[in-house]
C-alpha cells in the first residue's frame, strides 16, 4: 500500500482549475493523491467558496505589502513552506496562483512544485504574464495557436522543465476572453494529468 501524497493547491482567483482537481479527486483520478488544503494570497475569491463546498481546509495568506518586493516574495514563500512542513505536504500545485515563490521552498520542494500557465511556454511566460494579458499578447503577436503548459517550478518565472502541454487554435476575430475560454477547457485536463503524473512519481519515491 502506497503512502498518501498530500497536495496543497495554491490559487488566486476563480479556482476553476482547483474545481477540476477536486472533481478528479472525487472520481479517483488522483490515485494516492489527496487535496489536503487550499491556500490563497487574497481573500474574497471564489476559489475559497469552492474549497469550503468540498470540505477542503482553506487558508488566506496575503503578502505583506509593507515589505519590498523581494522580501515580500520570500516572506510569503516561507509562510507557505512552514505550512507544508507542518502538514506533511508532498506536492504543491499552483493552479492560477499569482504570487511568485522564492527561496527555501524552491530548494526544499524541488521536483515537487508544479505550475499551470495559460500559454505554450517558453512563449508568453515570465513576470507580469498572467490571465488575459497572456491571451491578448498571443493575439497581438498573430500566433496561429496557443494552449497551456504544466511545468515544474524552479527559481525562475515560468522557466522550469515542461511536463505537458495542450494546444488550441487561435481563431480569426478571437478576443482574449474567447481564447481564454478555449484554453480553460484544456487546462482542466492538463492540470489533472500533470498532478496525477506527479503523484505517481512522488509516491514511488517515498514508498
Ligand atoms: C488559469 O488560466 C491559469 O492558467 C492562469 O490563471 C488562470 C486561473 O484560473 N495562471 C496564470 O496566468 C499564471 N501565470 P482559475 O482560477 O479559474 O483556475
């Protein structure tokens, strides 16, 4: 019998990818993976309601805005790391999390943090590239296709090794919202596949 892999899902908004993970877990698609908690960097987001409805503990850890940016990232990352240690978290999933992780958590959880990004990385990634901004940039660049990427998190922003990608066409007359919607459907598959893959790997390493 393999050990349970406790998953922490980090979110900053609507949480539709968190919902895809919750649904997949209920269908048994995460194997020995269990969503142990959700953590967000802002209050008043719908993702918290999704966690509440699914009986998943949800924590709000806002960044300390009095700190300069580098220290602010470090401080939030250290609080998340502390939580992960206390709760024996085996896998961290960034599912629409807009703060950037830094410092010890990246080292201690190397190969055990994944991020979902709404483009075909390495295109249209990096600091400031999130949500509809990404889709508008793809349209402005005249790209024929876009998609989503699940990748391992390293010390850079959107730079870690790619686990999987799913592609969609960019259609004539697309708006950022229309493209986002098309990509969302692929994200729900990608985030579940990526998480399930990591659960298998982490469970094997800790058996
Ligand atoms: C998703 O499209 C995700 O790829 C994106 O935020 C959205 C969250 O939606 N992430 C980024 O842009 C990270 N750079 P959700 O809250 O409905 O899951």
